[in-house]
C-alpha cells in the first residue's frame, strides 16, 4: 500500500509539473502583453493573432458584420480597447485632423473629434500617404493620436476630451508623417523624421512633457532630402534582461535605453536610401529589420555595444524584400510579401529560402497570422489568405472594389479592416 501511495504521489507531482511546464511554454501567439489590439500590428507589434476563429472567406455580403463609412483620408490602422475601435483621419484638404471612435459590435460612430486644425499644410510632394498615417496607441482610459509635426494629443477615451497636447515638436516632412507612437511604462515614444532634421523624443504619457530627445538618427554627411527620412515604427524589446528601444532611421537602426535615451548600439544599413514603414521584430534573441527602398532584410544580434555593423549582423537578404510592408515570424520562419505580391518564406536562423509564391497586387499593409493562416491586403482591394505550412498554398482570395493600405486589427473572432473609404468588420457568420 505504501509503495502504491508513493507511486501515486510521484505520478501526481510529475503530472502537475508537466501541466505547469506546458502552460509556461511560450508560443507565437500566447505571449501578448494585452488581449487588445492596442497599437500598430497588435499587442506585441508583430502581427500575430491569438485564437482560431477568423474567417478566410468574406465579401460585401458574406461574413460581413458591419461596414461603416469613414470621412476624409487616412492610412492609420485601427486600434481596439474592449468594445471601442479608434482610428485617425484627415480631411481631403488636409486642414482638419480627426480621431474617430467606433463601436466594435455595431459599427456605430461614438466619437468624431476634430483634434487639430492645420493653418497651412507643408506638403510639397505628391507622394501618396495621408497626414493621418501614424497609427494611434490606446490603453485604459487614454488614446494617443499622432500627426507628426502637426501635433500629438492624448484623449480621454470616454469623453473624447484632450488630456494634453504638443504642437511644438516640429520637422519639415515634405510629404507626410508615417511613424506610429509606442508606449513603454510611463513613456510615449515619437519619431520625427523630416528632410531638414531627424529626431526621437520620449514624452511623459501622463503630462506630455519631454523626458529626453535625441538628434542622432542620421549620418549627416550623406543624408539630404527624402533619403534622410524614415517612416518606420520603433519597438521595445527585452534582451538578456535589458530593455532596448529599437528605432530604424534612413541609414541606421539604433537601440536606445528607453528611460534615458542613451545609445546601446547601432548598425549602418548596407545601402543608404529612404526607410519606409516596417517595424522591427524580436524573436529567439534576434532582431529582424528591413531597410525600406534599399531593399535589405537584416537579422541582427542585439547583444553588442556601440557600432555593431561589422559584428552584429547575422545574415542579410535582398531577394524580394518589401519597401513598406512588415514581416511575420511564425515558428522560426519569416514570411513577407513585396510590393509586387511575391510571398517569401525564409529560415530565421540562416536566411535559407523555404519557398516563394505569388498572390498578385501591390502590398503596403502588413500581414497578420492566426492558426496556420496568413492574411495579406492589397491596394487593388484583394485580401489573400495562404497557409503557413511547408509549401506555398492559397486558401482563399477575396476581391473588393476598393483599396486596402492600412494594416488590419483583430478583436477575438472579428477582423477589422480599413479601406480607402470604409471600416469593415468580418466574422464567421455563415458555415
């Protein structure tokens, strides 16, 4: 009897340990800091979606929960907190900059707030994007909206009232802003990359006051005009127990200590040209970057100090690399599409090519992943769904008479997609 009890106790201990170990095991979609799609590319800034319930087929009449017209023009992605969706938009004359709140369940507009009025737009180039290109970031009770040199504001999510605003942080965009704000602890990080100057600033998220500001983002002897600009969104990682704020510029990617702004490391991009909209991703102790119009993909070991260009780059690739769209990392494989609709799958550790495929179309929006499926959104109005398996496989192609530029958002089993004119909510309504 005693031996049987000992065996039973040992078995129970082993069982509990296995359950605990399994529960603690990190997966690609179980490590979200927030259950809400609170920022550009979701709670971890990497496009990975928890759950399994998103539909793969939808249209104007099929699996459509609601569709709500959005006035003006905006390329910012929707962000979600509980049952509220927020996004930004700009009037077509680019004088009125607004924040719009939509009910997740009904599509009803709850707030339509004119945040800033621009007396005179500095726009000199016809390159396409909107003053409302940066994606907001949201948390309990506050949403932070950013329009580059035209202003940044913190709004009360219940009333829509301004908690604070800043309009004194300025650069000459020439076109329009692109980099989205991010949060870490009590700091809000903003990038201002103009043709005249380039800087990064950390604001107190409660007051809007400047904590630190750094004018060190470009190699001043080579960078002029549009080649000095980056539209990329930074990200905060924790590597070997230390936080790093990783902020791509046109010619460097720089890692800062978030609290102080002290530089930790930097790498110089292989070829200096305008950096566009991709966001760095951290996985398995490595940082994945793309360099915009110079079309390099870099995998970097962020362990070094100072200029690590010669020591920190693990591998590079120039094959079908996107200018704008960000990549995905799923189970140690990298997935991305370039502007021409060529989809690539590479091994994270080596850069070896697994497969290539084609989905057609011009892709600016960043893809998302859920449960073995990857969703891509094109400017021609096509939403393509493929498998993340060992070979390229199309699962569905959904055609719309509109354009998708903004990256999507997800709330449980609802896919929220912004088109040129409307906000869509797709969910599995029919079998």
